[in-house]
């Protein structure tokens, strides 16, 4: 009997076909907003969650968090429309979800760019594959080298004193580094870094995220002044289009310079590498094509002699689970990672213990500054319908196409 059950389990997923999709428009308001150089994040963030259905009664979850069209060129409306009108009917419907390479090739033929929408689909397909094989997604991505990921805590722009206080509380709670937002007042940013370093001690990493707000001359002067508070990384010091300026900054300062908004796609990453404009990349699978493209990207970065750090798009537990699976299966990612900011800002605290504000049944655990890896099949999370309804975007409808499992 056991042998027969094993054979049936091994055959599950063969000839599986995608038969339908649900697209949920959701809106999030953070308990703790994040002030950044391009505005306030967290007052209302519009999100998209998808659930792909198969004829084997297995469903996969994906999430598309855009941070708005000013950031990624995509919005809740474009993600929903591209999936509903193009990617599902022209690529996914009737396809075997295991044919991930073919699906990515066809998505790129049908739709240019729109990598947030494609990421949501990729993540949902891996969730299906993991459930069909009764295994966690990380085992499909290369296994794991750890089950707990040390992470950084995000601190928005505020006075040096308030940023230092918040940073100290995060380090005391077990976080292994600080990701601090800067860029509104370049010379006061030096004071901000100094104040944080003074209270957190000499060891934790400080990731200084400018979001492209400095001019080239400002960046060189300010970053050189900050360098005495190392270890620090500096993300996106100048505008995303100004790779010549970023290359000059990189050559003129003594700390690692990273590309973030300059490198949303594989081709953009390659262009940054060719321009010698960065020492590292802040890579987010949820905005750049998902797991499949993510593995290609980070190993291309490593082959160029550079490094990558992981981060997220401030979504719900679906996105966070995906980030956890990717991080533990990708040894070359430098830690601590920038994971959990979305969930923690929704919760308004330093951990997810007893948090019931997520849309999934088991929010990935963040405790003592570490993100714990889900162990159930697939992503390890399932939607709770009643919770999801709390976050439905006013005035927008759920889109359902095809059949449900």
C-alpha cells in the first residue's frame, strides 16, 4: 500500500493544466509609515494578489507589490490588466505550470517589461509545483544553507535623534543591521549616520538608502564624510538614469555603492555592470521576474565580481514567504537581508509573533531579528478569505477568469 501511495504521489502533477485565475486588488496602510526621499511610503500601498487554479485542484499564490508607477512603472491597475487581458489568456491558460522556462519566454514575447506582474505569476507557479511535489519551494531552487535569515530593520527619514532611538530599539530586538532612508537634506544625513552608529555600536551594518536623491557632487562629498562610520553600504546615491554619475561616485568613494532602482530587470543589471556603476545590487525577486529570473540575475552579478543583497517590495506574507525561500537557497546573497519591512510596518513592531493582520494563515515568523523559513509544501502559506476581504481596494472588484479548482 505504501508503495502504491508513493507512486501516486510521484505522478501527481503530470499533465497538470492551468484552468483559471483570481486577481485580488488589495490596499495596505502601515501602522508605521516610512519617510523616503521620494515621499511617504505606507499611507496606502496598492497591492495585487493572484491565485492560479489547476485541473489537479492545486492552487498557487503570487503577489505583485509595485510601490506605485513612479517607482516601477507599474501600478495595481496595470498589474491586474496585464495579467487578466494578456498573460493569462495568451500564455497561462491550458499550460503545464511546470514549464517555467517556456512560460517566461512566452510572457516576454507577449508583454514587454511589467516584471512585477510576471513576478506574481512566477511565484504562484512555484507554489503550485511545490504543492504538487509535496515539498517546500526552496527545495526546487537549490536546497537551503540555513533556516533562519538575519535581517535589517528599516528606519525612515526623521531627526538624527529619533532615527538613532528607533535603530537602537531594533538592534536591541535582535536585528543585525539598519537600513536607513536619507536624501532630503544631504549634510544632515551625515549627522543621521553618525547618530545611529553611536548608539548601535561598531559592528552592525548600516545600509544608507538615498533612493537617487543626491547630485553626483553631493554624493561624493557626503558619502566620503559618512565613510568613517563604516561598515556601511550606500544604495542608489544618484538618479536611476544617471549611470555615468553613479560610476563616478563609485570611483570616488571608499564604501560599496549599490544599484537598486537602476536595476529592475536583467538587461538593466547587465547595463549597470558594463558601466562599472555599482559594487553591489539590492535585488528583489518580487519586482524583477520572480524565482526563475532571480537565480539568473544574482549569479550574473556574482560572475561579474560583484555582490547582491536581498530585499522586498513591502507586501504581505505571500511575498515575504517567497523572499525567505529565495534567500535560504541562494548562498551568494550577502546577509543580513532587507526582508520583513512590509509585514513589520503593518504590524507596527519588531516581530510577527501573535500577528493576525496578514492575509495568510501562517505569516513567516520574524523573531529576534531573524526571518524563519516556512516548511510546508509550496510557499508554505494559504489565504484566509475573511482577512483578505479587510484589504480589498475600495471601488475595485476581484477578477475571476476561467475555472476554479
